[in-house]
C-alpha cells in the first residue's frame, strides 16, 4: 500500500510541477507574442503607407511572416477578405477571439487590436495609420507590463508548482 501512495505522490508532484511550468510558459510567451504582433502591425503600416497594398495581400504577407497563432489570425482575416465579406469587422474580431488566447494574449490585447477592425479598409490612409499607431502604443505598454510580469511571476509560478508538488509528495508519504 505504501508503494502506491509513493507513486501517487510522485505523480501528483510531477503534475504540479508541470502545471507550474505551463503557467510560467504563458508568462514567458506573452511578451514575445506581443513583440511579434507589434512588428507585424509596423509592417502593416509600411504596406499601407508606402506599398498601397490591398488588405488581403497585406494579411497574407503577415501570415507568411509570422508563426503560430498569430499566423493563423492573419491567415483567417485574409481568407475572410478573399471570401468577399461585406463587413470585415465581425470576421476580424472573431479571428482575434479565436487566435489570441492561444498566443497567451488577453482581453487588453484583444481590445487594442479589435479596435482596428472598424477602420481598416473603411477609412482613409491617415485615419488607418493613426489607429495603427494607437494600437502600437497600447501594445508597447502592454509588452512592457508583460515583461515585468514575466520577471515577477514566471519564477514564482515555477517555484510554486515545484513546492506544492513537494507538499503533496510529503503528504502522501
């Protein structure tokens, strides 16, 4: 019987450690995803201002130039445009809601980017650029905060997972 309790304790310790590492990974990935998103929006700004490129092509290029959930987001928006949607805003918001959580991006990031749905392709270039720059400044502030949270809570999550698992292991022994 003691052998089963020891195995159960070790399994719970491993599960707790894994959970702590998974939470820490979210803290680690969020600033990186925010940086990638900001870089993509800067490329979008360049395409709009200097390239006068169509939105569908811009989103296709952004999908090709990014990876992971952000690439899926940009590809989904490009497909919505290619599908001839009359209103880009709902498809854009739906893509944000579907892909941003997988990229460890929360409601604030979703709100900053979703605001672009109302202006992209609907307004003049100056208005689109103004809104892109607003989104970029909001994302820059969120990235700085995410880096602070990564430094503060990333280690804490790993340590808490390890220590809680150790507590469970001792409890079962």
